C-alpha cells in the first residue's frame, strides 16, 4: 500500500513539474508573440492540471482570440457546472457561443454574467450586440446604455449604441451618439461616413454643408493615407481588354445589385475583364450571378485597407469603380490610397465622396442638371450619360401586377415602402396634407426595418406630430420572400416618394408592379432620382416642383379612378419599354465611357 502511495505521489510530482515546464514555455512563447505555440503548451499543461479553473479560463480566452472557437467551446463546456456563478467564465462562454453561432445560449450566458456582476461592461456590450442582431432593440438599448454608463469614454461603445438607436429609427439620438463617438476618438472614418450619409436625409442640411462634410472626411481620414502604388502596366498593348474593378459591400440581394447586373451581364468580355472586390460577409443567389459575370471575384471583408488596396493594384486594374460612397461598410480608405490610375464613383451613393483621389462621378443630365450648381460641390468631375445613369433589373419571378384592389377598394390607400430613415418631419407634413385632402384615405408604410416595435413607434410619432391619426396608418415589416414583398404593392393605389432623399429601387419596384409614384423634384441628385425615372417613362407630371403641387398631384391621382386604373394597367409596359430597362443600350454607353476615360488618361501621360 505504501509503495502504491509513493508511486502516486511521485506521478503527481512529475505531473506538477511537467505542467510547470509547459507553463514556463507558454510564458516564453507569449513574450515572443508566438501565441499559437503558447496555446499548445497551455493545452498540455491543462491536461495535467484539469482542476485548475484559472488555467482553463486563460486557455479558453486564448483559443477564442486565435479563432480556435470549437476547441474553446469543448474546453469550457467541461466547467459549466463548476463555474455556473462565475461572471468571468459566463462572459467567456457566452462570447464563444456567439462566435460559434449558438446565439440563444450565448444571450442566456451573458444575462447570467451581468446578473452576477452588474458592472461587467463587456458582457453588457456583447448582450446589446446580440439582442440588436435578434431585432430585440428595446433590450439592446438597455444593455447598450448600461455599457456606455459604465465606460463613458469608450468611443466604440458610443458608436454601438448609436447604431442601435439608428436601427430603431431614432436618427436624432443616433446622430448625437455618432458625434459623441467622434469626440472621444476622432480617428473613426466609418463613423464620420455615417454622419456624412445621414446629411443626405436631412432637409435642413444644405448641399454645400453636405459637400463640406465629405471634404472634411477626406482631410481627416483620406489625405494622409499612403499612396505607394505605381502603374507600370499602363504601357502594355493599347488594344488589350480593359480591367474594370468594382468595389462594394452589396454584391448580394441589395438595391445596388438591381442596377449593377444589367451592366455586368452585357459588357463584352472580349473588351473588358471585370473584377469584383466584395467587402461583405453574406453571399446569396445574386452573388452567384455577379460571380458568373466576373473574370475574378475577390473577398476583401476584414482586410485592412492597405491590403485590400494591394490586392487591387496587383490585379493591375485600369478603372476602379466605387459602388458605396459613404454608406455602411464602404471602402473609401482603399480609394484614398489610389490603387488604380482612374477611380470612379457610381450608383451606390447620391453625392460627392469628397475624395481628391476620386476622379469622376457617373451621372446624367436629369439627376444632375447642368447649371444647378452641383459641379462646384463635387470633388469628382461629373460625367453625364446621354441616357439614364442606371438601368433596372426587375426581380426574377416577379408576379404580374394585380390591380383588383385598386378597382374594388372603397377608400384610397397611399403607401411608401422606403427605408424609414427617409421619413422626416417635412415628408410627414406633406403626407398629412394629402390625407387631410381625402378624409377617407389611408396610409400604408412597409419596410423590413419596421419589423421592430420601436421603429414603428418612431414613424407613428412623426405622423402624429404632423396631425395624422394613428387609425389611418398601417405599418408592416418585411416579407418572407421577394415575390410576397412585390405582391404588397397591390395593397396601395398611389406610392408616395420621400424627400429630400428619394427612393430608387422602391420607385422602380412600384412602377413594375403597376403602382404609380408621386415624387417631389428637389435641387440635388438624391432629391431628383424619382423625378428622373418618371420623366424617362413619360410621366413627368407626377414629379412635382413643390410641396403644394406634390400634395395636389397625389390627391388628384387617387381621386381620379379612371386615370389611376389606366396608368396602373400600362405601368409595367411603360417601364419595360423605356431606357431604364434596356441593359444592352446602357452597357454600350458605359463601355464607351470607360474606353473614353482610359484613352484620355493614356493620351495625357
């Protein structure tokens, strides 16, 4: 018996020495920055000391940092019962569960963590993120606010809380928090981009002010970026195919792709080699269509701007096209480094980027009329196409327009399916005036972002302030699929466009589904898109030159059932026959534009 005890004691001492050896080597690897080897040593030490909870937590955290989340989860699962009341353990387990996609359990773990430690900043922050992802915006706001209270100087937490308010439709609160984040950390280019973008929704923000904000972004974030790239490939054969690169976070089911596909699917591959640089995580069937049009498709999500720019330069791109501007997940820092000799802004953003390295902006004379004073506000040189600056791809499998409701409804129904960010006091007041003109009319608002009760209440509050009774308004969220969404246009008689930021995809969708759109023509690109679309299909009379005319046009059309039904029956045909749906013509003009830009650049060298 004593011999067996001595043997056990010796084994235990050996295990302790070996574990200490692995821990010592782990510390050396850590000092050298060799974290993968550090983790391997800790795994071996933990096998010798399985009861060491502190070691297990440290190892789990390191594995998570290294992206070895599956290993981390297996490890932490072993301690769920023993450490059920330890907030540090619960936070780590919740974080790993979130990384592995088990978000319901992750939320439960993080809730227990803040129950045991109410001042756990990271747990509150992660809860806010996960609840926002689940569209529980009320819960996300509670934990986001608490995280900011506990760490009032943390710019990232202020930004996260701003994003939750933004998703809830409270743009005013969001804007204040975005500004607070920048005051805490001015070196946050994507946060400043959000504020530049929001200026396009605000009728109180003048065109010149929006341009100044964009140029300020350039001065603070873009001007100092390194520009190390040279373009030796430009001396190659002048008859070779041009390499055109497109950069976007929206190569998926998104408005941008509705207007990009007609170009990609009609560009001659003998003359153009298309490269796509996708700053996105999500892929779908539209991504597959875009891939099929490309010579090369490169994912740049998560890459530092300098690495993404290096990829583009290595592909020897001749003309690089930005499809995002200051919208979310943009790549303006990449364009600031000028990885291509010619850089162009098109489609995804309605104003100047402010970048001195963005050479051109593709537009047309209806959305950016000469003499409107826009040229002096743009950092880019405007290129006006002879036709529309975009071309629409109707959704595959779109149902036929259904005008039964328009013939049988007793009360007219107006509607808007636009992004709720575009609803402001001025638009709400105009809609209130329309409803006041027709006391039996109703209003339907629908958008996937209105799935949440906070966002719906924000819209209702704006309308109530304008004098619209809640019982005259219906607010719906998203639909299960595109066809179901499109069928909802049968529920409205007249679509009301927003201003000063018009719809684009929503305008085309409404027309395709046989629903006329009434728009207000403003003084800048964002405020003139719907008017331009209506003019292209011969319905310029529905684009009003002022708010009073906007109200009169909407009320008048809804009251004239004969004219309304005539327009509805012919609407899809009008759009289909217009240049807005002529992909071949559009791609031909864009091809000529690209070739002209290239020749001008080459000849000037």
